[in-house]
C-alpha cells in the first residue's frame, strides 16, 4: 500500500478507507473548492469527497461528451443536487427526443428552443461537420469486435479515416466507411492513373458586388451549420425581446437567384441562394407567411407579388415585417403601391392573376388564398386608397410589433421612409454578415438604429482585426478578437473553416463599443474605401450618411421623402463637383402622381449637405476653389428599382442587394442619367 505523509507528519495510508477526514483541506489549506463532475453516475462519490474535503463546495463545471460540448454550470457553487447545465446553442445543432419518466422515447423531437420546463429529454447532436451523431454511431460497435485488425480500420498518422462496417467480408471486398467527424475531409478527383481531374471545392460563392462595388467570387463548401445557427440565435433573441413574437408569423421577404456554373462546372450563386438551397436549410415552415415554394421561384416579380399576396391574406397573424436589407423592403412597399388594386381583386375573387405562371407559386398561393374574400379585399382597398401611406405597414398588418431589416451602414438612409410607413414601429437590425462569413448578432434588437452594435460570434470564422485610424487607414497592427480595445476602429480579416479564405479583407470599418460577457461588440461604421474625392479630400461613406441625415430635415419640412439615393464625383466639369441622385416621393399621394419640386427647398438641401461635409471639403469649396457647387439630380420614381434590376440581371442577389453608395461605372450612371427630372445646385460656399 502507498504511504504518504499526513499534514502533521504522521505516515498514513493513501487508501480512501483509512484517510482522515478533511485530508484535502489539511494538505492544501487554501483550497476553496473541488472542481470535479459529481452529477449523474459521479454523484456516488459525493460522500467520499465531502469527507476528504471537509465539505468544500463540489463544483461540476461542464457537461460534455465525445460527440459535443453541451453546456456550463453558471452557478458553480450550487449544491451538487441542484446543478443544472446551461446549453451553449452554438456548440452543435441540438434536438431533443422527449422521453417519459422511464426514459422511453415518446417519438416527439423538439428543438432546443422548444424544450418545456419539467420535461425529460434525450439530446440528439448534429455537429458542424454536418453528420448526425444522434444516439450512437452504429459502426463504432463493430470497431470493438474481436476481428482481424487488418480489416477493421483505415487510418494514418494524419487522421483516422474510417472503419470496415462489414468486418467478415472477404479481404478483396473490404470497404471503409468514412467517419466524417474525425477530420474535415476533402477529395480531389483523380483519373485511373491517379492524375488530378477536378477541384476540391463543392461550389463557388459570389458576393453581390453591390456593397463593395465589384463582384468577388471565392470557393466554398456546403457546410452552413454555423450560419444557420447564427440565424436561429437571432430568432431566439427576437422571441426574448418581443412579446408574442413566437405566437405569430413573420413576413420576411426573401429571394433566390438562379444557380449558374463556372467554366469547370461548379455551381455558382450568391450566398443566400446557396444556403437556402442547401440540404441543411431548415425552413421556418408555418412561422412564415410565405411557403418555401414561392421563395424558390427565381422570377423576382412573380415571387414578390406572391409573397405580398400571402402576407395580406394572413395579415391578422403577422407579428413582424421585413427583408434582409432596408433597400429591398422599401422597394417592396413601392411594389405594393403599384399592385394593391390587383392584389385586392385576387383576394376578392379567390383567383390568382394569370401572369403568375410559375406552377409552384400558383399551387401554394392558391392554398393560402382560399375562397373569395370580399370583406378582406374591401378592408385593404380602404387602407391603400387613403391619401397618405403614413403607417401603411401597421394599418395593413395591425399586429406587427417590429420591422426586421438592416438599417445600419449605408441602409441608414432608409430609416425616415421606414419610420413613415410603419408609424415608428421599432426597426430591428438583427444580424451582421457577408458572403465571406457570418459576423454577429444584435443582442439588443429593440435599441434605436443609431445605437446598434453587433456582438461577434467567435465560432463563425477565425477573426483577426487590422487596427485602422480615424480615416480608415491601417496602422499595421493586427490583433485577435480577444485583443480588440474598447473605442478603437478595426477592419475585420476572415479565415474560414473550409480553408478557402485566408485572412480575407472584407472591407468594413467597425468601432468597438462594448462587450457582451467577453465577446466584443462592434458598431458598423462604413465600408472602408473613400466614396468621393474630387481634389485631395477624402469623403467617406460615414461623412455622406451624416450629411444626408442632416439634410433630411429640409425635405421633411416640404412633405417630401427620400426613397433612393446614390452619388458620384463628376470631374467632367471644371472644377469637378459632387453629384447626388435622389429619388423623392410626396408623403401625400396626389392623383396625378406628379412630384412638385420646390426649387428653394432643394437648393437649401444642397447647401445643408455641403455644410455637413468635412471642414476640409468646405475649405476646398471656397469661391474659385478646386471643388464646384454640390449638385442634386432628382430622378423619376422607380429609378432605383431599375438600378436594382440592372444589378440583378448581372447576377446580384435581390435579398443581399444594397444600393451602391457611389457609382463609378459609366454604364451604371446611364441608368440614372436617363431618368433625371431636375437639377439643383448649392448657391453659396459653405462656412469653413
Ligand atoms: P455581401 O457579401 O454582398 O452580402 O455584402 C456583405 C456586406 O454587406 C458587408 O461586408 C457589409 O458591408 C454589408 N452589411 C452586411 N450586414 C450589415 C449590417 N448589419 N449593417 C451594415 N452593413 C452590413
């Protein structure tokens, strides 16, 4: 028997039976707790540990298995019999089989968000490699059989690949079943001679090019568990903050693009399309007013019309209205303005318009449309026929609690229009993501748009940050997510898990505003590059948005509303000058649909814009200076819809569409120039 010296010098046996009580506290007198799992089968050791430690707190910290890390004990000093583990929803995709008191399956399977207090469950794990591990991996049973080793496993010093699930097969028939959770495996296709014939990527992702100005394509695989998880978390946050959110339906407009192929045959599409078409995509089902079949229709006009129709028919159940980006939501409202009479006629007759030719759309809309409903048609006609469309969203969907759409960054320009249409319902910017990666969530969804910060989810990619100064210039320092400093500005770098992006610069500037526990929170400041520069000045996206915000007050005084905006630096004139294209709308509809433009108001608008730009710009705008008077070109209604169509026909995704802040290509400018109604110039130099 091993002997150790007791605290007071006497030799004692190390066997538990003969150790004196409190031996731990006597040997390690400053010990404050015993960190060991004492739940489940380990609870049998509680009396022994109490005895040895003189009842120091026994802390069961984590609940985990080889398949997944499940959760943490947030109350570590609680008594062992009171320990509960808080599940970390980002660890795996968790589902639960309801079991009765005897542990027998009841065949009901629910999501983590749907478990009920007091019920018993067995967890099911789907891990990030996309493989359902559920109760057990049957193949592993074979591994423990006493069989000739040579036919059991396929492994190397780099990885354990797989096992032979048919161990009694003849040697020449042995195949190995790969265990996808062992490593991340990719395969290079080779021909009979072992020569490489293909690529190691599953598909190619294309970003829309509407935020960065140019399209980027990059390799991806079809493992979207992390992104789907981010979206699921965002929905959980909404349920927590918005009363009744889970009880109603969401009317969130989504669109997909046709999938094209690269020259070597790989599927190519924007990320939202790829995600929604992936086998792991989980449809919101009856939680959404739009059946998936409509979203899968690649004709945007038919899809938009049908999504609106389904939303109107189910108006009493809608608790949230939205689209990923505000620019799209504003466009949907314009479509509603154009088609409300036809939508009402469809509802009145219970018959969908003939121009909807997509069979899947027709079938699913017909089910929702049901019998003729003249009362509902009258009600909608009455609301839409009113002179002003102020509060139209809350009037048509009276139980709506919020508008879910991103209004940070360049989307901030749509806040006044959305406030007008929704009668100031909360506007929720819930996520920050890109084609490259999902970054984070707004954990305080009901805060004002100007206070939105996104909490980064550290498991989405490996994030690093280039420190940038106030002008967005890199200072050279690169830090990890854990090392970002409060108040500092950074540009994120993304290295993703599939290994296809290494330190990819996304081009956004973020400002650290706080921490949620230890996870940094960032305010989206702007896209990185200078938007406008005529001389040596550098006017950023943030400068333009601030100026636009201040000038909005001038428009409001004249009953006009901004519904679309972009700009460009016109150097064809001497001196060069800033040009802002504005699409405006009267708050009160007049039958003629003619926009009444007051010259005084629009000249004043130009002046306020200039006064709000940087002091450097203002100093260059002096009389006979190198920058000429700022110009506003008012364009016809629908111009920004045409601009969106222009980008969509070139492969941009509608769901991810962002009106470009600045236009640089002559081809794109032409879309706007053809629709200019009137021009106005600032009539005085701004104060310096
Ligand atoms: P894309 O990859 O084409 O979908 O564009 C991604 C870009 O959209 C990001 O890099 C940001 O510039 C912008 N973006 C995405 N989410 C937000 C957000 N919540 N607030 C502001 N800008 C955003």
